[in-house]
């Protein structure tokens, strides 16, 4: 049953001066209407302010903490509905324009006009509860689910609507957020205009429609005088705003407003005055300019009959250009309707609603649920019932609320006949009284209800937006907590194992370097001992010990022996290096094992391949050659020695010319034999062969020659000995003794040369080689051969192990920083998601309070 805005009394009674203040009952009714209007207006202003606060909070929250997502709802397809009989209209598929992969089933509740809407995840219980409760009939909101906050992308007339959705789905998250932010900002601006319109005591009535629908004729009929220019061709190109002349001190005139200047009735510089008679010429002269005109007219009719001179509120009639004249004029009408309280839409009974008319009515329905529709030129229609039926069917789709009250809001008239004098026109009289009642008596409906309708639609959109974002915030909250449950224990484990890893790496470095230096010393000391005994330093040298060639090749033999012994020491150095390579390889393996133990899963392990043969490589550095050559010339083997030679030269002992030089002492080491038998250092004789030999006999014989009277020959004794020897040889017995001694010496020397020399040469050369290798230059840089190589090899091993340790430390540090960032990011996401969830879940409570505060359902009742 259609809802009526009017009192249940005969239409004739409406012609009485109900607002003149005459009669106690009628005066009381005016006061009651005004009091109810003021009360509804105050509540609505509070609701407007609260709604603006909610939108502002959403904008700030979206910019500072959480990017508000724009949801898209899709009804079930027929195939989905066939799969489950329990699924009703309330069950939707929720996704987001910037993330089409996110899709979940939700239940949208409260789809009736003016009812709060909510969104929640769909469950089986939700589906069962939705049966019989999800009523989609008489819906105020369109099927797109959003009305005010809907993102409308126009791609042109040749693109279907699905192309816009496809384009939106390809936009980035930030782009969607910017579009939504602009839409929210537009809504805030419109709310500000609504507030000004609600606070304004006057009412603006916009008369619009298609071209040649008879708008100007209708306005003239309302004014009961021909003021607006009328022609069979489109002639109204300006916005003519008609006011009561009482506002202009009773003077009838035309004010032509100036561009970009705020109109002020008391300031002549803001407008140009003209006479009423020149209005038609003014409009004709400014057809392309589209001026804004204020027209002040005096209506001499009684307040009970006049719309302008009603005695209650200030009313202005706005005659707008035709909608389908051109896009510029149509856009201007669309923009102007934001400041309009009542829309009177004039449609031709001959053409019905055009595309421009339908688009305008759909846009106006977002705010104004009730439109006053005038079907003009109705008397010219032959089949009036068919016309009425077709027009009402179109109105039913365009404005359902208007269709419900079509008896009061839809009028079929002929405006031209109303201007003819002395001719009764009941249809237009009923239209005029209905419009007066709608604008004046039911001001809450005509002036406040559009604002309440807009707020109702906007609050419903906010609730849908908040519900969808609460769902995605909860999903991200759960995802953040799941990620934290995985990444936080890994980070804690890495923190706990950091010190253990550091200690283990240091232990590997120290152990590897310590084993390398210890093993090198063992190998080289053993080699030196063997060389000192005349044997090769290693078991399998590259150069074998040469064979004795005889006395004729004795000097070459000594040289070859010296070279073989030195080469064996070089081989011992290489053997120590090989063992250091093995120890280093084991250390690198231990470091890799530590990496597998301490690095978390998903962290890339080191791809470096350890090449032991690359250790102890020689790299010649500029600027160090001279120093090394100087050290070489002094026989210094200290410093960084590689492969048995000096760093930067790569020369081994077997290639050093100073060590290969042979002397007579390589054949017979007098000093060694003397200190061996007569020296005080008995330790030097340890390990020496103590069996008598020809060499020892010869040494004893020579020693006996230096002894006279059991006294050692000194400097003075030598001189005296020479004198005594001369005296002795004069003695017969002495000559006999000397012959014996000389024979013994000759025998000893012969035995030495034949029997002992091939065996004594390696030992003699070995002792001298050992002494030469161990001897430094006596300077500050003097370093023992074994210590030098042990330090060099240990440093090389430590360098390799330290490099592997550094690589593992860096990977561990980077992995721990990444895990720390992940944990921090998840924690921040958890906090943001939690705040967003609480924020969006609290919005429906605020919107509910706004609805309760303003009582939007009862405004205008």
C-alpha cells in the first residue's frame, strides 16, 4: 500500500489558508510541524557531523596505518546455487579489485533499505540462518552493493561494463586506494553541502527534464503568468532561479550574476539588473554563454495558493536547461542537483524517459528516494491508460519509493492548459496542492529526507567497506601470526647459537693452525736430523743420493750430495705443506658442518669450492723484491718462506747458489773433529759413531804432533816447539820416533782416502748443510728454518680457515638480520592488522549509534 504524505482530508480543504495563522487549530498545526521539523533537523545535523568524522577517520587510518581495500561482491552463479539448496541471496563471493586471487565466501546481512548491513565469513550455520531471512525485494541499494562509494570507471560507450571491472582489477593497490580516497573525499564534500542545505531555512525546487518536455511552460503554470521564454525549439539555456519579490523589497526584476563572483543581493557589483520584460532577449543573447539568472517575482495570490508567497518558508524555483541538449548542459544540471531539496522532473508523455533522463534519475535516487514527477502534454495522448501504465513501469525501476506513492508524486497534466484563463484544470490544481504539501507541510520529507537517504546509503557502504576490510585484516593477522610462529623460533635459536658458533669457529681456526704448526715442526725437525746424519730428509725425494765416483770425481760428488740433501729438505717442506692442506681441508669441512648445523633452512649455503692446491701459491709483489733479494744475499731464510724459498722469489734450498758452493771443509771438517774429541760440549758428540776409524786415528796422530811433554801447544809453545823439533831431529832416537809417527800418519791418511772418505762426505756435508740452514744472518730478523716454515704454513692454514669462517659468519649474520627483519615485519603487520581489525569491527557500532542518534527511519514520518 502506498504511503501518503498528506493529511486524510478532502482535497478541497487544502485550498484553505492553512499557514495564515488564522484559527487556533490551524495555528497549532503549523507550530507542531515546525517543531517536528526543527527536532528532525537537529538530529540529522548531528548524524551528518558524526558520519563525516567516521569518513575522516577512515581516510586518516588508510593513509597512516592501513591501506583500505576496495571489495567486490559477486552473487552466486546459477551453477553454484544448484550445488547447495541452502545458499541464499545473502551469500556472496568477496574479493578485492587489487587482489583478485583473494576470494572467500561471505554473508551480507541487512539488505533492506535503511537497515544496517554487515559482512561476515560464511559458514554452514550462516547459510542455514540465511534461509528465509535474506530478502532482496525492495532493495534501495543497487546490485553492485556499493552506492555512494562505488568506483565508477567509464571506458566509453563501446566498452561493456565488465571492461571497467577488468581495468580495476589490474590497477595497483595504491591506485585503488587513491581512487577510494578520492571517492571518500567527494562524499565528505557532499556531506558539507548537505549540512549547509539542511541548515538553510529556504527550500530549492529544481525543475528539470528533457528538451521540449515543457519545463518552462510548467514553471509559468506554477507562477500563473508567462515569465519564462517558451518556444517550440529549445530556448532555455540558463539556470533561471525564481524568488519571491519580497526578498528584493517587493521589486520585480532580473539579476544576471557575474562569473566567478559570489552573488550578494545588497552588492550591485556582483550582478547586473534587468527588467522582467527583457528576460527572453537576455536568454536569447546568452544562448552560448549559459548565464545564471535570479528572477524576483511578486505572486499576488493568497499564501494558501502560492508556492513562492507561502508565508512559511522561502521557496525558489530553478528552471534548468534540458538534459539532452549537450553534455556541458547536462553535466551542469547534474552538479547543480547537489544543492537541491526537491527535484521536479518533467517528462513528455510523448517521449517518456530518455537515456539522459534515466541516468539523471538513477543518480538523484542515491540521495532523493522521493522525486516529484510531472508527465506533461498528457492531454495530447489518445491512449492515456497505456501511457500511464508504461510511465509507471519505468518509474518503478528508476525510483521505487516514488512509485510506491505515485498517487501523490506522479501527476499526468497539461501545463499549457493551466495557463489559459477561466478554464478549470483539476489535474494541475491537484499537482500544485500536492507539490505545496510536499514542499511545505512535509518539509522533513522533502528537505531532510534526501539528506537522510544519502546518509543511509553512505552508512551502508561504510559498513560493507568496514566488514570486508575487517575480514582481510583478520586474514592478515592470522597470516602474520603464522609467520611469526615459524620465524620467531628460528631467530631465537640463531641468537642462542651465535656465541656457540663463534666459539666453534675460533676453535676450528686455532686447532687447524696449531696442528699445522706442530706437524710442520715435526716433519722439518726430523728432516734436519736426518740431513745432519748424512741421510736424505724424506724417504722418497725427487733427487736420490748420488753414488761415489772415486777420487777423480770427488768435487762433483760433494756438490751432488749437497744438492740432494738440500732438495730433500725442500721435499720435506712440501710434505709439511701437503699435510697442512689436508688439515686445512678437514677444518673447512668442519666449518661447513657448522654452517649446516647453525644456518636455518632456506638460507643458501656457500658455493665456494676449496682448492687445497691453491694454498702456498707465490704472488710477487712490487716493492718487495729488493728486500727479499737482500735477505737472500745474506742467507736469511726468515720471514715469509714458501716452498723452501723466500716469499716473492719461489726459490728452494736446492736452487740457492750460496748453499750449493763446496769447500775443502766438506771433505774434512777439522773443527768438528777437534771439538768432537777435545771440545767441552759433550752434547755435540751424541749420536756420533764412536768406533775407531782411520779418520780418528789420523786425528789422534795430528793431535799428538801438537803435544810435547804433555803440554798443549799454545802460541808461544808453537814457536818453542818448532825450535825443539829442530833439536829433536838432531837426536838419533828422535829421528827413529818421528819415522814411526810419520808412518802412522801416512797409513791413517791412506785409510781415510780409501775407506772412510765416501762415507764421511755425506755426514760432513749434511752437518754443514744443517748448520747453514739453521744459521741466520745474525740480525734482528733471524728466524730458525723450522720456525719460519711452521709460522708460514700455519698462517696460510689460518688464513684459509679464517676466510671460510668469515664467509660463514657473514651468511649467519645476514640470515639472522633477514630473520630479524621478517620477525619485525610480522610483528608490525600483526600490530597493524590487529589495530585495523579492531578499527573496522568498531565502525558498525559507530554507524549504529549514528542511526540511533538521527533515527533516520523516522525522519519525515
